[in-house]
């Protein structure tokens, strides 16, 4: 008996949980996340670029960024700030598209906790990929890079 073919059109869901301990005060970490000018510096992998077209950093505010190869910026992310409490947490939605095709939609939660040496950042990304596992892997890889670069940015 033949096995049924996998449905390539079905959405793939995943929950990605990551953490980083950053040796800087929670206020500095919060400011690096909340300030658009700082975020575009550490928020994408080396060799890529991010432009923030809209960033209404407030409850219910919109966010729209373009990112990818410098000059091309082939990906667009749109979303909303669902919840924020300064120096404690941020919850956003994000829908990622390329050439008008929806690649993924996510709810992303950043939680900050003071530690004896600075701040712990916990990130949970509840993602739905419409294009398979590669997009889930891209979310994980991108967040791992962002958390590392956030610490490096604050240390520079």
C-alpha cells in the first residue's frame, strides 16, 4: 500500500523558545529593543540590512520593516505591538512576505528579567509557516543571531 503524499499546502506550526543572558542593565537592554535606530543595527544578520518604515512603539501600534540583501530588501514584515510593559515584556505579531506571498505569521514574546549580572532575555516565537520547515528554521536562526548581536551591540 502506498503512503499518502505529504500535503505541501498545509501550514506548519512551531514554538521556538530561546534565551540569552546579557551583561548589561535591564534598562539598556530595553532601550536597545525599544529604540528603532538601535534595533535596526543589531536586528538582522551581518551582511543583511533592515529598514523600518513604520514603528509606532506603543500598545496597539503598527510596525513595518523591510529586510534582506542590502539594496534589495526582499522581505517585508508587518505587525502590531499587542502588549508592552517597559523593562518587562513585549508581545508582537509579525507577518513576513516576499513578492506579495505570505511566508509566515507569528506571535513573538520578549520577556526581560533582571539578573545579578544584567538581564535575561527570553524569546518565544509561535510561528506558522506557509512554505515549510525552511521558514521555521529561518525564524530560529534569525532570533539566535539577534539575541547574540543584541549583547554584542550593547558591549560595543
